[in-house]
C-alpha cells in the first residue's frame, strides 16, 4: 500500500490533528504537575533565596537603581530568570529522557506533524513557566508588596520568554546525544544567557563592550520587558524588546520545526 497520501498532505485528522495535539500538550503539563514540589515549589524557594541573599549581602549598601530600591529592581529579573530556566528544563528533559530511554518513537509515530509536535511540547513549557511566574508574583506581593504596574506587558514577555527557552530546550535536547552533553549546553549557554542579561544590575553601568554584548543577548530584552511590566522602569524601549523577542522566538521555533520535520538526530 502506498503512503504517498500522507506525504502530500492528505491527513485523516484534517489540516490539524487537534486530538493528538491536545493529548501531547496534556501529557507535557501533567508530567510536571505530577512532581509539583520539584517543578513549582522548588523554583519558588530558589527565587526567594536569591532575593534574600542579594538583599542581605548588597541591598542595604547598594542604594537605588534606576530610581527604585535594589531589592525591587532585581525582583523582576529573578522572576524571569526562574521562568525561562523552568521552561527550558520542561521541554529539554521530556525529549532527552525519551531519547535516552528509546521511547521517543512513541511520540514520533502518531499522526502528528512537525508543527504539532513543536506546539505540543511548547505548551508544557509555557504552562510551567507561567505557573512559576504566578507563584513568584504572589510571593512578591505578600513579602514586598510589589504589584505589576503594567500586567499586560509583563504577561506577554513571560509567555515569550517561556516560548523562547522552551524552543531552545527542544533544540538542545534533539541535538544532544547524552545527558552530559545536555548538561554542557545548560551550563555554558543557557545559564550565561540568563545571568549576563541584566538580572542583577542595570546594563547602563557596564563598560561599552559589555553593554554591546548584553544588547545582543535576547534574554536581556525578556528580563527588561518583565521589569518594565512589574515596576515600570527598563534599560531599553519596551517596544524594541517586544520586536527582538518576537524575532528570537520565531527563529527558535523554525529551527525546532525543521529538526522535527527532517528527523534530525531523532530517527537515526
């Protein structure tokens, strides 16, 4: 029997396999909810420790940054850093574990197109990232009395950040063949992107060379956008950050789509 019908786009489920997409997305969401103490509670505790340590060690002597107290300034950066790290971990761990255990075929064999696979995995990363953000925002409201000044802007950048790092997580997991390669990508690419992006400082205080490097980092615009949404100050124009973030998200989604479409390091 010929299978050319599937290749030219004739699919039993129509243009979109909504049931399959829903099933994959639901699996990815339930996967992190099942271990919520590790995926939701632990990031909240980690963010709280970052805020506490920096407040004790630097806050009292640092003075205001961009017109706001130091603790208030770093809170949005810590929030966004935690969001993107968890979005990355959600997609990368799911694909990496499936590859190592040899059951990635269970995801590739169902009638799901490349874009449906990308969206399904991204839903898990975005839901986890947004859930972490909500937990931290509530904690900041209770502890520091911080309420987002521009909640719409903040939500958009949180979602864009989760999609961007979720997409990078898929790319990294597909590229990596072993867990130590995945760890190297996390330690030498993802962590520097997060920490060298104005999380704990204003980039205006950097030397010219580092200022340029920071502005090339797309995570800088994500953190800067969330900072604008939460406390109303930012190092760059929010609209510029939005454009850069949309461009970065589009790039990683296209690469992830191509990897699934061609079966790069998945079918060999």
